[in-house]
């Protein structure tokens, strides 16, 4: 158990809808990272938050947004969903170099 | 920009045989290098890491990797494969600084045959 909790584990929704993925980092970790894993793109970095502030952005679509709350949990919001957004979304937390990953949320857009 | 190339999307070995998974990286600064393992329907688990110091690093489950700057490589090895090693393995690089974002290779699926 990495100590990083992601909910829900599975999410099935329709095109055009909006969903929210939640991540609770390990106790004490200030950084949260979001990654997307898909068959065609592999594992890609989306965005990083550090202590409530956005620290870095990767290949994140404009339809996607994230935030980190005062209690350090983070949410990834995906809107106007398309079939191609179907993927496994991972959250990771760290206090330094090493990132600890949650079990992921599998999103299926039908 | 950093990048990672994993040679071989699928490697098959016999139980007890040597495991060698290849990883080459590109980085504009001294890199931090990682190997993660992903079992079916699970998240990523850190196997081992190189940050600074000794270039031969040992990880969990008998795995080790050697950082070779001249070859820009960080290959993962295990002397004797076990059935439980069957999984997907990802090599990743981070450039550090204020953002430790990981850039991953495309992964290598390891199959262990009895």
C-alpha cells in the first residue's frame, strides 16, 4: 500500500459529460502529480500541485483542470468528455524525488 | 527536454533465467532515474532509483540497475527470474529542480515461462 488513495476506482460515463477524480496524498506529502495512462500515449504527466499551488503543467487538455485543497487532497476535473479520454488516471504524491502512486481511476467514456 | 526509450515492448524469459530490461534516456541535466513495476490492475510500484552516488543501485525483489552516463543507459537486471516477476516495467527520468515530474518510457511487458 503506497498510502495514496484514489477514488473512484472505476468510472463509466458518456461523451460530453464531466467527472471529478479525487486523490488523497500520503500523510505529510505536499506535492501531488496527475498522470494519464492510455494504450496509444503511454504514461503522460498532466499537472503538478505543491501545497495548493500549481507547480508545473504537462500535456493537459484545456478541458481538464485540477486543484489542490488546504487539506492537500487534489481533484482532477475532466469535462466535455470524448471517447479518447478513456484511460487510467494516476495520482502520485511526494515530498521530494520519489513519487508514490495510487492505484488509479479507470475512466471509460462510452 | 527529457525522454526515455525502452528497447523491447515485450521480453519473455524462462523461470530462473537472467532478466535484462533495457532503458536509455535523454536529459539536459544530470538525471534522476527510476524503474517502476505495474502488476495487472494495480498502480505503479517503485523498484529502485538513482539520484546521486553509487551507480549500481539495488532495489526490491532482487532487481538492480546500473547508471552508465557515457551510454545514457539505466538497464534493469535480475539474475534469476521468478514467476511472480511477470508484470510491466517502466523506466522513468526526472530532471529535478522545483518539479520532479516523471517522463516515462513506453514500458516493457515481462513474461516468465515455467
